C-alpha cells in the first residue's frame, strides 16, 4: 500500500501546522514554569564535576505536566541511609518556543563568554536546547526541580522533524549553588 498522495510527508507547511498544534495544546493544558540555566564557576579538572555554579537568570515558558496523577511512580526509595524522596516529574515543552524565546538569550550569554566580555564563569556549549543540570521552578508545588535528562527525539521525527522536549526532572537538592533571579518565590 502506497503513502497518501494528498500529503507530502514532511513539507514545511505540514511541519508548521503540527508545531502550531503542539504549541496550542501545551498552552491550553500546560502551566507556566520558570527555566533557570546553570552558569558554572568552577569544575574539577579530573572528573569534570561542577563544584560551584550560579542561577541568576529565569525565563518563563509553558510546560505540559505529563504526571497528571502526582509525582512519578516509585519516586520514593528506601536506601541504607533511610527514605529518599526523589519526587520526579516529566515536563513537555515546545521546541519552537524554547528556540525562539530562550535560546537567543542563552546564545548572547555564551557569545559574551567566547568574546571575553564575561570571564567569571562558563556556560557550556549547548544553548539550542535545555541542558541537564539546569533548573525548573514549578509554581504549582512551589518547588525547584533539576533537569536530569532531556529527551529530544521523541516522538521520533514525525513528518521528518521533532516538535517537543521532554524533561525528566528530579527535586533539586541544594548544595553550594547561588540562586539569585530577582523573583522572591524562587530565591
């Protein structure tokens, strides 16, 4: 059986239509969250572990909460040190909205680091998508979540393009990070 001849299977018009439908669905059923990119001050030279970082920028973006019935199942784990509450959430954000409204700001910061205008921290190479280690402030629960994994190829290339990022987030555990966004609820 051949493909439907009335559809081009990946034309720009079809891709734009799907992206607009995804954006609209997230805006209808989602909630506004704050995306806080991590700025790294100091890393360990041997294993490249982040020793000091700062979160001083925040960007509002709408996200769809995939965990409609609470935190992820099996997120409370019994360890040899006691009960560990991981409280995981999965959020879906629009790829187009991130690339249009957040990535340009991140690129400006990154280019300032490359040109030497900003010298006190590094930002990382990847600014076109959310990164692991960045934070999400979820206002419904008044909690900060750390992005543990970014799924950027699911659903897998519908009409030869991807439209969303799925962020697997875990409750943020404070260490020596500086959080100074200027928003009292977050700080």
